[in-house]
């Protein structure tokens, strides 16, 4: 690329960056860091192709100034924990609504596929859920307590066990995104098929309502946040697949950081899901209105925090 074309293509970005560094404009710290990565990539390119030009000198000066501002003068907020969940993560998540939609659609598609496969093959449910679970549930159905499996272990033990297991599944879904997103998509597929098989199994036994009102008490948050973990995995992998203007290494660093922040945001929700499964789901005798209230409230919380609030907060920040 000719130097004039390179300058024309990136001039506005450089001037914006310089204005931010000089205090004439204000942007989010993460966006400033992203701009810094782009500037260093541009500097590397300019140093290779226009080593003694004014463009290289200008970019080098910008990079030095930026390094001091971002890494030497940056002060952490005293309320870092609160600001992370209240502002930082929602603003970040706004940029990844597309990945969230893909994770959701993949999960729903394979949930439907799981239910359909179970309807076509009598052994499919046993293959997916395991003989032990199916046999125990069939025994409970004969006893008239189809959901008894949720009240066998102690509440505290079940809470801890379920919470840790859910976090483990979510971390696996996130980390496997490093396999160019394929690992995350595979685990979303696996969990979707499992859910579809589960739903069909109880539907076939004429227990769709009873099973749904029970499992979705905790499953609404649990399943939703696994989908969010899948989104984080897609964010992680996208840095390798689509580096855009970054070098592949810098793009991966950015996507890994963003994906990890999304994962951190899920931990409180997994604790809530574990609490519900350990202490609340076991009360299968609770009235339908209470079960529905918990399910609808859980769904509203997830949709608000991961969809509505990021959009609203971003628009408010833009209009300020």
C-alpha cells in the first residue's frame, strides 16, 4: 500500500486517538486500549514499509504517549467490583450481541434436534441421559414422585455440587472456543441435545408440565448462562478467526480478555441457579403460581442484564 493511501485510510483514527490522549475527547478505557493496539499494529506496518517517514515518527510518538497514559497513569476505581457488573461488563457485552444470538440459535436448534431424535429412536434418550438416570426416573414415576431425584441429596451438598459443576461446564464451553469457536459450538450442541431428549422423555410419559415447572425453576438461569458462556467462547475464538485491523496475536489477546470478562459476569448467576436447584427445586409440592413466578422472574433478570440493559446503557453513554 502506498504511504498516501495508508495515511488516508487511518488518519481519522489516529487523530481521534491523539485527541483522547490530549484530553480533548473522552472514551471508555477499554476502547482506548483497543485503539492503542491498532496504533501499535499501524506503527509496525509503517516501520516495515515507510521506516524513515513522518508517518512512522508520528505513530511512534503516539504509541509512546499512549503507553504512559494507559499503563502508567491508569488508576483502578475503589468500587471496581460494583462498576464491573454495573457498567463495564454491560457496555462490553453490547458489542457481542451477535455472538449471543448465534449461541442461542445453535442451542435452540439442537434442542429441537434432540427432541426429534428421541421421538424417532427409543434408545436415544438412554444414550444421551444414561441408563442410570432413566431407570431411576422410571422407578420414581411408578412411585408417583417423578421429580424425586431433585430431593435425594442434602440441600447444601447439592447446592455446592451443582454450582461447581455448572461453572465447570461453562468454563469448558468458554475455553474450547480457542478451537476457532468449534469447541464452544460443540458443547452448546451437546447440551441442547441433552435438554431436548430430557423434555421429550417426560413429554412421552405425560409429564411435560410437571417436569417443566420443576426443572425450569433452576434451569432458566442455568441454561441461559451456559448460552452466555457459549457466547464468551465465540468471542474468544473470533479473535483468531477475524483479527480485523489487529495482528492475530493482539486480536486474540483482546478477545480472550473480553471473553473472560463475560465469563466472570456469569458466576453470580450460577450461584443463584445452584441455590435454586439445591434449596427450591426440591419442593415439588409448591403451587404452580409460585413456580411460574420464579421462572418468569429468572428469565426477566437474564434478558434484562444481558440484552436490555447493555443496549440502554450504551445508548445513554452515547447521548451524554
